[in-house]
C-alpha cells in the first residue's frame, strides 16, 4: 500500500476556497488603527505601512485573502502563503510581461528576465543560473569573507559605526561585482545610490535615476563586448542567448538583463543584513548562542530573511479576466504578491510573529515563488552567512547607540536608512 | 520511504538540497537534478528528507510512504 503525502498546501492548481469579504468590524478596526481600510483601499506607499509594518502584514494574512488598492490604476494584494504560491506559480494567468509593479512610471524600460514570461524568461535563466548556483557561489566565499574584514578594519578601532552605509550597503555590491559581474567597484557608490533613489523617490523622479544606471551599464556592456571573454556573467550577457525563433537576443534585451542583475545584486540584501544585525545588537543572549554555536548561523539567516524581507511585494498582471477568492480581476490588472506577509502566515509557520533563530523548519517567501525565484538567492544566503560569521568573530559585543533610532522606509521594497552600532 | 520532486514546480530554491544533500542532488543551475521519478530515502536520512520537503517554498516535493 502506497500513500502519497504532500506537505500541507498541496492545492497546486486549486485556488483556496476563501472569500475576500471582510466584515465591518475588521474594517472599522483597520480605519482606527491605520487611518484607512487596508482591505479595500490599500496603499503600499502609505507611511502607515512603514510604521506599522508587521501589524499591516499580519492583518492582511489573517483577515483578507485578496485586498484591493485604488491607487492610480488600482491593484490587488494577496498575502496568504498558499495564494501567493498559487499566483506566483501560475505565470500563464498572472504574467510578468507588464512589469513587476502597477502604476509604472513612464519611460521606465522593462527589465529582463524579471519582467517577461517563458520562453524568453527561461532562455535567459538557463544561461544565467549557473553563475549563481550553489556550487558557483561557494567559490566566492573566501573573497566575501575577506571583504567583510576589509570593511570591518575601517571602523573597528573607532568603537562605533553606522552599519547601513559603512558596511551593509557596500558588501553585497562588492560581492556581486567582484565575483559575478566584473563591473569596477570604484563606480559602485553612485550605482547603489541611483538604485536606492530610483526605488524610493517619488515615482515621477525615478526615471532619471534609472536613466543614469542604463547609461553607465550601456557603456560598460559595449566596452566588454569589444574585449575577450573572461567567462564572467557579463560576458554571457554581452554575447546574448538564442530565443525560440532562432534569433539572438537583441542588444537592448542584453542591456536590460545587465541592469536587472545589477538592481537585484545591490538593492536588497543590505536590509536583511542590517535588521538582522539590529536584532543581534538588541538580543545579547541570542547573539551569544550564535557566537558559541556558529553552526546555527545558516538557520538564523533563514529566519532573518523570513522576518526582515527586503522585497515586500512584487506584481503580476492578469492575462485574462479571472476570479480570485471572490474578487473579479480584469485582464491587465495587477496582483501584488506580498512575500513579506506570506512568510508570516500561520498556515505554514508556527508562531510567525516570534523571531526564533533556532526554528527548525523555516519556510518563507523572501526570495519569491514560481519561475521568477530570486536568481541571487544562493549568493544572498552566502553573503549573509559570511557577514554574521565574520562580524561576530571580530565584534562579538555590540549594541545600538542610544538616541539613534533606526529609520525604515517601505514601498515594494523595505530598507533601513541607518543603524548606529557601538562596541 | 521515497520522495518525488515535481519538475514543473522546482525553481531552484535549494532548500531541500541544503537540508538533505544525501537525498536531493542539484544540477549546474541549482535545480533538482532528479525529478519526476521516486528517489529512495535510506532510513537514516528520512528526517532530513522530510525537512527538505517542508522547507520547499514551492511545495514541489511529495513524500511517498511505503
């Protein structure tokens, strides 16, 4: 007798039979707590989402399968893990070809392979994946560890640092550019700043930052096309991949892939690192656990990615009219997959609000779900592991500087602006 | 006990391989190398194989009890 057991949530193509109607009491509570009905009038850029981040996520998960936003062209938000998984995996119904965000600023070029579907998505991913697979990334570790120590050397004797700018914003860029991309690290600060501002400035101001990034990388890619291949990811991008029709990817697609990789490579890991470091600064007992048992660090990294998600939500656009938990989604309307919320769904995580660095089963959506799974997830994990291991060896005792409260910023991404540490 | 990985659902998160490298193998892309066919799990690796299945964000791994 053979029985097949799928872990909970085996509803692969079945939409959970839930309805998005929220009762009047929950709506009244939402208005009292957040100043708006987050279930029928959500706004991911509302400062209240930043201020009451975890409350908003938990209320969405608990009370509303599909929330609605009326901002601009409007969009929907799914927060529960089975639903996020369903939408993320069903790329034929929920497409990336209209981009990863609703209300797209005008003049913003599409980024590949993030903002396209199979088969073009898969053509690029199959070519790019080997550069970012676990075996490739393992080879980068000595350089990453050395970079951690180079950065720590710059401020360790001073007894304090502002972690975000002096360490967290630099390390991921160094790791990515040195090991994977081959873009000169001297130009990194300007690129990082442009990525940040292109993400968090008001929408109308964003295109000019993107324009800078495109221009810089356009010049770089053309330069590399003239040179002999060094076998780096940028060489593969410069050479292009073959599409289904037999033609090679056009130059503008190659440039778009390069921009996408750079964006992902430098804009996100910083936040997990910084808020994880804040947690350890404020929880000396957990910090001591990791110092005494460094083999727990990989598990702690998973938990940090679960509770400190840099990517709050990314969107898909419906390719046809579709009903989802009682919401009538029209063709071309956006559904945001709230990864940050889905990692806090009690359906798949026990006591999700609790931060437990020794949690045995850490299931989270920090790197997305479906074919667009973050291509840099292996690199991000390696970076985070190296950072916490090296930092705790060099600076085992540290705390938050009094009177310097960290500032957070939240939209489709979440970030910390500062983290003042003393030791 | 056996496990089976759905080739359409595996997108290379690598959690199964990290938690149970004795059971799951990955290709150069970082995706499961063996999919669509049952993989035998020796008793000593059953617990790790289950953890690998539980931590898969795609729910791509089924466990077959015999």
